[in-house]
């Protein structure tokens, strides 16, 4: 079993790398051919609050350091502890990888803009940030749905768990969200590159996300906006349907359990994942519901900070604080590092 999961992790990692390199080459080729490559964007971020620049920098830096060290540490812990070589932790290690990548794409630029006067970002840099962030945001959405399916099989069909969640199935369930994230991100980026951008433009946010990019376009962004709305709604609705359906079956199964111990164990198994999806999808739905008016930009920025900067750290803390095996391995690894 250990050997199988090591092999499958290597296969998925190679898939990530190859697919990512191909997509990156396509985007770079499209960007070079765009007439707006000379345009520059200014990310306003939180510049309207000069007195908060240093406190915000300190807070975001601390969060980012915890995110990086914690998520990379989680991946290492899962790799070195044989007890954690199960489908659930296989998915959790990829969630940690996605959280690390997603935060790293955006947070360093946010930190830079808080301490330097020049808040500009090149057209190519802005498009690349959007492209990469879109991949990992979509991947996280569906990895959380995959983890819900994993909990469904574990609670509702425990005797068939190892058969249903085979190495091949786990690899497919992880590769699928990544592949879909790249497809949707390539599509949205292609239509963004079809727009024209004139000279220096101001983006009233700290991240190059779709709505703010199209808002400063010189050409009609209608097709790009409709396409983004359709893809975003499909991703959100389909992932929520999977999650809600699996948890309805889990709830029915738990109610039918004869012993209180079984119910408690089942709820304990799902508690961390339920907390994670509640925070993640709650934030996404909140951002969808906020009208994009001038008075709501601060709310959008705060929601974006929670979605991009804070949630990658919260996912880590939620799973770590409730898991004895992870904490035990982390303590051993820390002691070994200090002693050496």
C-alpha cells in the first residue's frame, strides 16, 4: 500500500508539471502576440489607508509564513508517516499543495505593494497572476468536493472503502480538478487577451482577478464577462451539489447507526472537512453576492483577503488541530530538526 501511494504521488506530480508547463507556454505565446503588452496596471490594494500599511504588512507576512511552512510541512508529514498513506491524506496533501501555490501567486505581490511606492504590475504579470490563480482556485473547489466523496465512501461503505478508493481512482480524482482548472483558466485568459488595454490603468484591488481586469478594458468585455459568469456558476453549483448530496447520504447513514460511538466517530471524521467547505464556499458566495459598486470595494477587498490569504492558513489549522497523528509526527519532525 505504501509503495502504491508513493508511485501515485509521483505520477500526479509529473502530470501537474507537464500540464502546467504546456499551459504556461501557450499563455506566454498568446501574451506576446497581444497589442496591449505595453500596458501597465496599478494595483491600489489598501493604499487609501496609509496608516495601516505597516500593520497590514506584518499581519499578512505572518499569515503567509504560517501558510508556507505549515502546508509544505503537512505534505512532508504525510509523505514520511506510513499511517497517513491513505486516500484521505492523499487528498489532503494535494489540498495543502494547492493552498500553498494559490497563496504564493498573490501574497508576495500584496506584501510588496504595502511597503513600496511603485504599485504597478506589467500586463504580462497581471495576466499570468490571473491565469495561475484561476487554476488553483478551481482545483481547490473540486478537490474539496472530491474529499466529500471520500468521506461518503468511508462512512457509507466502509467495507468497500479500499476497493472503491483505489490508487488509480485517487489519481484520477486529483488529476481531474487540476485538468479542469487549466482548461477553464486557459479559456478565460484567451478571451481576456482578446480585449484591448490602453496605457496605464488603475485596478482598485490587490489582485488581478477577472472583474477588475475587464473593468479597465478599452473594448467591450461582454463575451468575457458572460463566459466567466457561466464557468464560475458551473464550478460553484456542481461542486456544492456533489458536497450536499454526499453529506445528505452521510447524515442518513449516521442516523441509522445503532451505537452513539459510531455516530460520534462518523461526525468526527467529517467535522474538519465540513468546517473547511463552510468557510471556503461561504466566502465565495459572499463575494458573488456583493454588488460591485464604489462603496462596496472595501468589502470585496476584505473578502478577497479572506479567500486568498487567510483560508489557505485556516485549512491547515483546521486539519492539524483535530488530528493526533499529524500533530505527533510534526512534534517528532520538529525535535529531529532541532537535534540535528
